[in-house]
C-alpha cells in the first residue's frame, strides 16, 4: 500500500536526523580513556565507532588482554567488551577494508604461523581467513589499499616478509624486492598516498646496524626512491597517519614532528611536537585529527597511562584525554 504524504514526511525526517546524527558524531568524535594502559595493541575506526584490540596490559578485570576487543560506544562514550580474537596478538598490525577489521600476526610464543583474522562488527565475530608460515607474527607493519593488504617486515626473521594479501581471493602473494631490504627488518612506517604504497624507515634485525631513513614508493612493480625521513625512525616509537593526503609523523624519541607532501616530495617541520615520551601505541585518524591511544612511556620516571593524545591538524594543537 502506498505511503501517505504524512508518512513520507516522517520517514524523510527520520532518515535526515539519522544522517545528521552520524555526521555530527564523527565531527565530535572524542575517545574516552581506556580502563587500563595497553601496549603492543591496535585500534581502528569503523564510522564513528572506535575498536581497540590485542596487545598487553590489564583490561580492568585482571585478565591478559592479547586477544580481547573493546568498543567505544559513540552514544555514551563507554567502553564495551566485544568478542575476543581467535589468536592472541601483540606487536601486530591491523587495517580496515570495506568497514571490516583485519588483524595480522600472532603472539610471539604461539606456534610458527602468522594469522589473518577479520572482525564482523555487526555480528560481533572474529573469523580466521588465512594462516601461513610465510606470514610474520610480530613487529611487522600493514596498510590497506582497496581490496589489498600490504604486509612488510617483522619476525620470524628466517623469511622475507614482503607480502600482499587479497581480501577477495584470500590469497597471499609476494611484493617486488624492496631495495636494501634485509631479513629481520621491522617496524617500518607504511602508508598509502595518492593510491601508492610508501615504505619509510625501519629497524634492522641487528640493533647495531641502526635505524633507517630510506623512503620508497611502489609504482606498479617498481620501487622509486622518495625524500628520506628527516631523521632515522621506526614505527615502534612513533605515531603517524594521513590527513588531507599528507603524512603526519611524530616521534618524541627521534625528535620528529613533520609533514610529508607527496605532491612536492618534501618534508616540513610544521606540526607541534608530540607532548609525551611514548611508544608502542595504536594510532587512528578521523579525517582531521590523529588519535594516539595509550602505549608505553619509555622514560624510567614515567608510568604507562591509559590516556589518549589527540592532534588537531587545523589548529596544530595536542589535547590529552585523561
């Protein structure tokens, strides 16, 4: 039976209000502090809802958190426990593809395989989609581009970890050899700018070999050298994200607070420095801001905190959620 004009008006108003509520929630998105400190964890945004999962720490109920998942309810800013991952993970990587979270890796002490799990937020269910001895378990990096997930570096160091995973076919393939890449290289910065994969910095397997500055871009099947990091850096002690197609990178340890513009292939030290000595964090961006979620304070006189640091690119300011 056709809807009456009054019914159509009510339906239109309801849909409009729902859309406006969603937009406003995203514009007003402010993470709430965690129940306890976490390190080696990951975080992702799906719409206006924040998920934090894996890593080590205390969930506030005295349990190990390497498989646990928490969701920040955007309506009341309360943390809610969700389904746990099938495999515990720490120092791992994650991405979002088509509003689905993919977690890549595994706990360093569990078997000899790496795992890829996907999280269906609507069904509140983690499911295993791929497992392989070729996958890294820890200390690797990942980034998504379309249906693909790029996975680079990490341990175990007896394999060359330069992979691309197709989320549609669920097949793992090798990437072209990254110039200068060595087994055991880990904690790369990975990002996608203008649709192309960028790999920056890393730490060598042997700490005496140092930390890298190199910056490479994958163009088709060829790696192209781009402007090197202003200083050597690894993702373990940095936080970074893309805002307006520019890479924002911060590290208190490396004294980095820079923006990379892929259009000009240049770095600029415009952003305000990171206000805390922090590493092993989880970082998400909401389009205009970068949120640094908990992590390890690496100064001996500082304790780990469940706080969240937010950088606003427009005002060039940091805010701490205590």
